[in-house]
C-alpha cells in the first residue's frame, strides 16, 4: 500500500482531487456566465416580450403600448405567462448547452436520466450545485 493511496494500485487520489477542484471552478464560471446572460421570450408577434437571465430569473416584461383592451386583462395575463414560458425554455436550453460538456461524464450525478439531462435550476430555479 502506498502513502497516497489506501486502496493500492495505480489510483492517484491527489490527481482525482485536483480534477474535481478544476471541474468545480469550471462549474462556478459557467454559473456566472448564465447569471449574466439574457434571453427573450416573445408571443403574439412581439405583443409581450419577457427577458430572463440564463438561470431563469425574470428580469423584464415589455408590453407593446395600446395593444390590448385595458378592460380585458385576462388575455394579457395569459400572454405574459406564455412569454415567460418561452423565455424559460430558451434559458433552460442554454443552461443545458453550457453545462452539458461539464456534466457529460458524471452520469446520474450530473443530472442525466433516461429521458435526457436536466439543466440546473429546474422548476425551482437556482443553480446551486452543492460543492
């Protein structure tokens, strides 16, 4: 048995720890990149546009002036929800693209399931990875 490896053989624990630390640094950088990115979701030819960041946090809502009946707010409310869902889907796709190369080798630990990978910040939001 060697001093650096309690399991014997060619397994280098220090190299594994260094690799894990490098991956953690890459994940933090990717999270920061997503937090700074902005994605728009639009419905009804731009009647409503919603902007979220790469983690899905709502940043802005734009409604085209004089484009709806103030007495009928229900339709506008539905359009805002639809625009947010569009923006959030784009945000989730960007997160999956950003984190995909980093989590690809992790299997179940990286969020891969039989149905594909789930990007960080799923329905509950946030991208804390718990490292």
